[in-house]
C-alpha cells in the first residue's frame, strides 16, 4: 500500500549501476528487491489476490524512452508524458506495462530493458550509462474477504553519473549527453536544496527527471538513496560534492501514506 523509491547517485564510474543491478552470483538492489517482492506475494496469496505490472524507461538527454518497445518502429514513436495526479502520484502516459507472475518473469523484463539502455565508453568508465534508467513496478492487492484494494509502487532509478568533460574525454554527441546529464542532476540538486530550506515553490517542473521523482522527494514515497563515491584521490572534489548532496538529501522529510 506504499510507494517506495530507491535510487543511486554519484559521479560516473563510481559503481551506481553495479549497486543497483550487480552481476550473476552477486545480485544488486533491483534483483534482491524483485525476489523479496515475490516472497511477500507468495506468503500472502491465501489472503490476497495480487497483480504485478512492470515498466522500464530511460531519460536520454531530455527525452523519455520506453525501453520495452525501443526499436519497434510504431510503438517507440509514441511520446511519453509525465503527469502529476491530484493525489500527488506521478504517472507516465503511454508507457508500456507488462503483467508478470513470477520473479523470473520480472527479471527477464529487467534484462530486456537493460539491454536497450544507452551506454558508451569514456575515459572514466568503459560502460558509462548515458541515460537515467527507471524500473517501475506497480502492485495491486485485493483482500479476498473484505475486498479492500491497496495499491503500491516501487520506483528504482539508476541515475547517470555526473562527469567533467575534461576527465571523461568525450566528444561531439557524447559531450551533449554529458551536458544534459549534468543539467538534470543540477535540477535534482535544486529540488533537494529547495526542500531542505523549506522553499514555498519547489522547482520540480524545471526538468523531466525531477518531475519523474516528484513523489520520491518531498512526496508520499518511502525513499532510499545510495551515494556512490570513488576512492581515487583524483576524484576527491566529486566525492566531496556527492557527500554534500547526500547530507542535504538526508534532511528531507516525506509524508508517507498508505494507498
């Protein structure tokens, strides 16, 4: 009955994607969350009927891309729009949803979406994420005796890393990608700063990333933020900035509600 958000922040090459997804035999946050979700579903199936729907999208530059239909000439041309409901819930119009019945099915969808994500090699990371990746899991439970309906959402976001162009040594299109990534993370930082200072107007609408995460920061979701830091001395400044970011984010209070 709750909305839950898990996301990873940090500079490029600091290990965010590994934290969120891991490797075979050393699973990360997403696979573990999926296994736990279906453990709960299995434990409660005598009392509840569960429906689990999954979507995946990436925010590439400033465009939302549906990863479950990416490459399909017809479906991939449909424009995705972020909408904020009256309740404060965030929805994405025209985003593909697929129903899954087991953890293995959900993992297969996750692998399919991950395979479509935009990545590239830079001087700082051989598999640098060039987009923000969002896994969206919706759960509806219906009590078999009382017919009470509860709705929950798990949003898992692997943010692309902040990067300095001189260090990552990227050129042309990849420079544009890096600039857009840094713009979106700046917008996210502005939202965090506004929330921590109690600003009357929080600039969620300044970027699609902050619109997507409006429910997660200062909204009604239970939110967990990982901060990934590089141990290299050469990345000292970025590490300090990441820790400052985390310090500010830690002071945000969300109003968690059961739905």
